[in-house]
C-alpha cells in the first residue's frame, strides 16, 4: 500500500482519540470544533467539493484534521 494511506490512517486514529478525549475531559468548546470538522467533511464529501469523492472520505478528512491539529500542538 501507499505510504500516504498509512499516514492518513494514523492521522485518523489520532484524530478520533483526540475527539474522544475532548468528550471525556468535558472540553465542550474543543469537542464542538471536532464535531463541526466531521460534519463539514461529510458535507464536502457529499457535495464532492475539494476533490472529496464520498461522504466517508470527507469524514476521514475531518477526523484527520483533528489529528493534524493534535500533532501540531505537540510539535
């Protein structure tokens, strides 16, 4: 498989864990932004905007955006 797919999968996992952590920590402001990223990704995928071919890929992009944000915080 392509290295980019592995990187995307890793970012999706980090993003999912980050979103769940927001909920457990009761950090509702950050959790709201996380949910907005998921909804926006799903809508963009549904409308096929920005080259996203499907809703599933849009949700994956929304999840990975949270992962990228978390990694940027650490760095």
